[in-house]
C-alpha cells in the first residue's frame, strides 16, 4: 500500500527521470566510440598529413560529453528531488503517527478517547507498542526513511542496468571479439560475492539499528525517570547500562564498516583484473594490440562496471 501510494504521488517525476535516464544511457555509449575513431585517425596520420579529421573527432567528443553532462545533471537533479520528497512524506507520516504514542510508547489520550467512543484504535499489543518508543520512531525517521530514499534514487537501475550491460558487451565484442567473454566471466563471478557481502552488510546494519534502538529506549527511560533514579541512587546502574548498549552499538558499527571496506577493496581491484584477463586473451588471439583498441576497451569496461555492481 505504501509503495503504491508513493508511486502514484511521484508518477510524473518518475516518468521524467526515466526518460532522462534512457536518453543518458543512449548518449554515454558514444564517447567510447568517438575515442576509438579519434585514436584511429591519429594512428593513421602520416608525416605532414592534415589533422582535420582528428580535430573534427575531438570536437564531436567534446560536444557529446557536454550534452551528456547536461542530461545527466538534469536526471540527478530530478531524481534527488524525488527522493527528498519521498523521505519528507515518510517523515511527516511517521511523525503524525508518533503523536498518537506516549513518551514510552503507551497509547495517547486521543487513542484512549477513540477506544471509549467505540472506534477502532491501534490494535497493537501494548508490549510491542512500548518496544516502538522513541528509539523505534527515531530509526523509522532516519535509517528506514533514508533506505527508501536510496531505493528511490536507484529505482531506474532495475531496467537501465540491463540495457547498459547489453550495449557495452555488444560494443566490447565488436572491438575485442570473443576475448571479451573472458573479462565478462570475471565480472560475473564477482556479482554473487558482491550480493553476499551486501546481504551481510544489511544484516549487520539491522543489528546495529537494534542496538541503537535499545540505547535510545534506555536513555529516554533514564531521562524521564531522573528524579526516581537520583532518589534511589540508581543513576550509576543506568549509566552502566546505557554505556553497555553504546559499546555494543559501536562494536557492530565497526564490524559493518570493516565488511564494507573489504567489499570496496575487492570492487576496486576487479576492473583491473578484468582488463588484464581480457587483453591477455586478446593478445593471444594474434590480433594487433593498438592504442585505439586498448583505450576503448578501458573506457567500456569502466562503464560496464557500474550496472554490474550497483
């Protein structure tokens, strides 16, 4: 229901961003082709030959890159604006719902009055409602809303990623022949590893959110009952409890950061390994290794990396 409502409210913006994303994908394949043409013309220049063709290719490359910059910036401007609207809408709905909860998650007086009048109020169990106090609301308004905003930013990647992969693999096969299949195989072997790492990161992130929720709940409870804690000399006990939750939260945060750093390090080495394998197989095939082929392959592999990993 929530997804349908958000899609209905942002339909026009999603159609606009989808059109811009399709146009950007169509444009960004041309720079690699123009680089190959420019380098071939430079390679074919003899002593005293006029550089008119190479200059024309360079001008075309600059024009295409400028057009790509305009379209890409327009796309990101609109998609970020759409994500901000989605996050703002979610934050407003969560805040409105939180006004019906007491300080510790208990029903507010408005919900009690509705129940007395025979109207259906919130049917959640009181213990579950208490568990979703200030910490739960804070997590919903920050982490969960931010996750949905990030999903909005990457929504068009679902269809655009497949289109980009098809375009770049076709161009690579045109320039490198069957040798490109070895490089694509190296890239594809890293996709399950990247997916497994992301699942681990998401699981660690959920555990970190649980620790943060526990800390916020204990902190809110301590502040709300500060007079009782001071009168009974329980402030030291609650302080140790809050610090324990905070230490556990920091440990889980460090563990998640370590996994993300490892995944980033592996992702940064994959393009180099892919290019080395592809060019080695290309050289073994006996075809000429020239600058126009090498630099075009580097450009296309760099473009192919993003739809595979994001």
